[in-house]
């Protein structure tokens, strides 16, 4: 039995731009945002073991161009999802 997969592109902003404009992820079909977050953590560690802000992933949210996504949102093949790190300013 073959497990169906899908590709999601994570568009990077803020500190995550150190990984490029986008990070492609191969996920199991019907993966959620929470599943994607876990896979992205592994991918980030592989891409740059010296990146010291991996905890930033925990406080970041994910969005399409029209909405912020809940952790339980089921993703679709071919989606581009933006990672939005927290910001502060004065």
C-alpha cells in the first residue's frame, strides 16, 4: 500500500528568510498545520543545524493569503503557506 503525499511550500518571512524565500515540504495527504509545523522543524534543523532560533517556530503562526490557519486546519496539495514570526516594535 502506497501512502499518498502532498507538497506544501512554506513562504518565509523575518528570521526564517535565512532559509530562502520558500521551503518545500513533502507531507502525508490530509496533514494538518500541526503536522506541517513538526515537519518544518525537522527540515529547518537539516537545512541549518546552527540556526539558533528554532523556538521561534513555536510562537509563529501560519497563513494563506486570506486567513490565519488553526493548528487543526487540513492542508491541500500545492498550497503556499506563509510562516509569520511574532514581531515587536516601538
